[in-house]
C-alpha cells in the first residue's frame, strides 16, 4: 500500500499506478477475460481511481460493495426478469466493463462486447418468517464476503428470492438500474417489445471530466483550504485499533416529524436539509476536536447543469471532496448556516476535482489524509 501511494504522490497524477498494484496482488491467480471481445477502452474517473487504489491497499472483500434489498409484493416471472436484466447489462457499456491496470500506461476500463450476467434465484416461500430472516442474513453475508474482482465480469449481481405471501426479495449491487430493468420486464410480461432509447455513454462523461481546465479549480481549492495543515481528527475510540477488520453499523430511526421539521426549517430560511446536516456534522467534529475550523469529506453528485444528460448515464458520476466549516461560538446561527450554504454553492463548480490534485494544491502534506471522516447523505421518499 505504501508503495502504491508513494508512486501516486511522486507523480502527482491520478493515472500513474501501473505495475505497483500487481505486486500487491502477487500470488493471486488472474483469470483473464478474452481480449478479442474488448470493444472499447475508457480511462478511470478520479473517483474510480481512488477506489481502485484503496481496494488494492485494503483487499478485504466488500469494501466498496453496496447491497440494496427490496421486498416487492409480487411474484416475478423469472424468465422475463432474467431477460430484462440481460438487456440492461448489454445496453450500458459500463455494466460490461472490467478494470485493467497491468497492460496500459494508466488504468483502463475495458468495455466488453458481450455482457456476463449474474442472476441467482431461490424459492423460500415454504420457510417460516424466522427461517426467511436467517436465510436472508446468511445470503447477504456470503454475497458481501464474495466481493468482486474488478478484473473479471460481471461486476453487478442480482438475486431474486420468492418469499411467503406472494412477495419477493430482490438483492442488487447496483440499484440505479432497477427502474430500467422493471420497465423492460413489464414490457416482456405484456408480450411487447420494449422501447429502449439510446443510452448516453459513460465515456462521454469521462472525456468531459478530463477536458475541464484546472487553473480555476486550483485557485479555488488553494483559497478554500488555506491555513489547513492537516485533517480534523475524529477523536473517538477506534473500534479497529485491536482488530483491523472490525466494523459496525448503527441504525437510527428518526421520526418523520423530525424530518418534516428539518425540511420546514430549511425551506423557511432558504437552506436545504443537506446543508443543515452538513453544518451539524461540522459542529460535532468541532466539539470532538476542540477546534473551530474543521475539514471533512463529502460525497457529491455531478449536476445536470454541468453535464447535460448525466441522469441517463450508468456509471459513478460522483466524487468526494473536502468541506471546510468554521464553527464560531459567537456567530448567529442563521447567519452561520447561510454562510456555509453560500460556500457550498460556490464550490459546486469544482466538485469534480480529483482528490490527489486537491491535496497537491493544499498545504496538507502528502503523508497525511485530507480528512478522517466522510459524510454521504441520501434522501429517499
């Protein structure tokens, strides 16, 4: 891991990691896909590059795997759903892409002409509620433990389980494509030919990212992070100190009335729930770190106003960027929230900047991380 990060730091370039990661994976068999079915190549986005480096430094399975579970009051026609899943996999190039960092000067996405589909089904309809819960927990654990080898397809999986009372459980590792899958499935069930508009290739988004001028971004991030010499520490007991693989999840149920109150407050004062919660996290960090000036990471989505058609693209059009919050104990709360919101809007045009570039423009040493905590908020209806 140190060798990989040292090479990235030395070049100050998000693309130069060829060969180093292969040493990290020495001893592991590499089942190569057939090169003759590669229809195109695409560079990695800064976010993908960062995920590749981190997954190679920490090869535990499931680090970047997101499982989405849906209980649907319907018994699916398996053949139609399998066909719809295959159609969507074939339609989007990024669902047919594997990663190769060994055979090129920079890591590449190899888009294959033939989709490889992972679709698992089982019937749990005769199990009790407790048995279904046990089977579900066991499958999710096994699925997460299996992880993915980014050199091999498929890198998306779908599992369908029939449950009692004419319901079904869907487990998918890329929930963004389900609306499209269901649309095609419904057409097949009705005996119709699905009308599928042309997808915007993810490679167009990558080309746009690489064409962005860096001068304005460099000036913005230098000014935004001026005076910051290191990350804001999250000064709480580290559950991984004794066991590097330790992790935990905490699920908190927030009453709907609280969410309504937050939305009403934000709307009344021309804020957003996201900006208020972001300030709340900054204030919490400030208390723990005993500092009025804190920095943490935030996951951002590429906006429609910057790249038209982004909502029709399948691929990781997100990025993680540093957020700086100044928490003055004497400031008026509303003024502070509005100022933080204004700074957030000002930085929106530079949210696509690669973290390696941002760190190079800052005063934070390459031997230190930019931040030690990340906020990733998602709002669901």
